[in-house]
C-alpha cells in the first residue's frame, strides 16, 4: 500500500512536492473509495487517485519519479564501480541543475519473521504488515543520504541512516538501530557510493530488509508506456493458471466487449526452424540464438459465439481498445488479487470512458478489491471527474509555472462545495482549478497574431 510520495528536483518538479494517498476528512464515498489498513501508525487510505494536467504539464513526471526510485532499489547493485548514477534534475536554473535529487516514500509492506509487530493484518505471503518510510538524496557521483524508518509496533524505529562524509572511513557515516539485525559492518563496508545500502544489504542476505525490497520489486507496478502499457504478454503468461484465466475472462465479459472466450497456444521456438540471413555476423547470430533459446511463440485468438457457431479471430484483428483492455486485464486481476499498487500513465488511451470507469470501480468496490489494492493513473478524460466516481482528495492536478516548474495539488485544496450542482468536470473546464491549456483562437494562429 502506498501512503505518500515526495520528490524534489526531479525532471520538471523543482520544488519539494508531495503526492498522498491519505484520506482527508471528507465523508463522501467513505465506504467504497477509502479503507483503513489496520497497520500501526498508518492512516486511512484511498483506493484510487487520478492525475490531470495539460500536455507537457509534468503529470507523467510524478509517475516517472516513482519509477526512478523503484529502478534504483532494484538495479543499483548492478552499477559498476565509479559509474555515474543516472539522474535527471530540474535544468531550467543553474542551481537546481547542480543540486541533488531527493525522493521519500511511505508505504506498507510485509515484515520479516524476525521483526516483532503488533499488526494482525497480513499480506498475500502471510507476512504481518508494517509501515516504512524510506528516503534517498543523491547526485551523479554519490548517494548523499539514505534512511529507513519502521513502525512495527507504532513507535518509529530508525533502522539505518547513511550520510556521505569524506572524513569517515569509506566516506560514509552510518547509524544503526539495535533493532536492525544482521551483518551490518559487512554490508556497510561493501556498499559502494553509487549503490543503495538497502539494495546491497538485501543482495548480501538481509532477511529484515528483504520484504521492503520485495515491495518495490513485486508489489509496486508502474508503467509510463502510453500505447500498450504492459503489452499482451503478461496477460498471456498467466493464462496457464486456470484461476487467473477465469478471472480475466470474467473481467472481459463484465466490460462487455463481446469476447466469449480466448485461446492461448504456446509453442517452443526451434532454432532449426529459424531462417537467418546468410551474411549475418557470427557474433550477432550467436547472440540472437542465445536470446531466443527457451522462448515460446504465443498464438492468441479471441472466441465469439455467433448464431450458435464458434468463431475464432486472430487477436491482431481486434480493436486497439480490446487489445489494450486485454493487456491490462492480467495486471489488474493480479493487482486486485495480491493487494498491489498499480500505476498507469494515460489510462484513457484507446479506451471508451465507460471502460475506464469500469476499471476504476473495480478498485473502488470493496467486493472486487478485498485486499486493498490501489490504482493511480494520469488521464485527460474529464468525463471521469464526477462526484459519484471520485472524492475530492482523489483528484489531482499538475501545472507548470512561468519558470517551467511543475506543481501538483489536489481538488481538496480548493473551497469547493461538494453539494454544488455543477460536476467537478464543469468547474475544471471553466478553469476554476487551473491545470488546463491556454490557447488562442485558430484564426489568430493562422494570422500569426499573439
């Protein structure tokens, strides 16, 4: 479960910016769109949130910042010594371009059996749930600061704090809690300046930190690909499991896109059947054979019952909307079943607004979302900006100022009466909340006027 996320000096976000899934005091849609995790030091949370903004406002960058932190946690141990850390600071003023990036995140994840907790709530792996606060400050040369706080019994425990200091051995000052167990000196001495301590300790068998690493790896699913999102491959890959196939088919039928069934056939790729160009360099030939070795060809067909006859259609012949909904079906079903966090960019692309609403309501409905999964997405679709779909604290806006810096804010920041006759959509399009494009008339554009 995501609690909140703060970023500073990343891409278009120059100033400290916080996106939160914490429920505000409003009582609208309380029983459907919110939940209480029953985890120490964790407030009631939102099941879904939507982010609006004009083109190039930076709304995708808040998702990219979250994906960037996940990338560092999962991949920093693979960085070679002395490799620069890939960073992307705000570049439109000299001070920010040279300043470090800071990212903080609060979330709920499982806990090692070695950690004493007071929570009775558990995740899908049978681990008791704990709130964690994790943060990093870094530039291209060093992780400057890194820390992890835990709340297994409600009171904060600072498991570790790491700070770059050239006067210390290995150039780092470390502080460890007595409640943080393991080979701390070994992990400290073997963590390079361009590697996260969290990642390296897990790589060196820290049982206590592994559930935190696993949350980033297995529970936080993010895509900024605007066309096909995850692609059809993930949904296809889990169709071997009859449970998931039934769930996916029920999902597609509920969306009423006319598919009665689907057929997935897998066939191993035979190297002998490949026809490669005769002039292909031997090194490329060997690399290609290595890459496809053990892979499968997947044939996907949709099935429809038409006038008592079963008709099969190659999935490539389906509409873009049907293909996208199928590609999302697997991640959505998996997210709902496992209680994960799903973050999507431009969810509305190729989907009818009612299909997008159907997806949102799958998360906002406690009957279909029994494990408190969360959905966060960006869109331009103002049809969704309705009082019977979202609470005010679930609707976010991003806009850029005159210095090209992005700012994110919630509809809950405005003094908008929830019983006002007009829908949020109407008020947004009237410009009452900002975060909309400003345009001149087309005739003025043709005339070259400003």
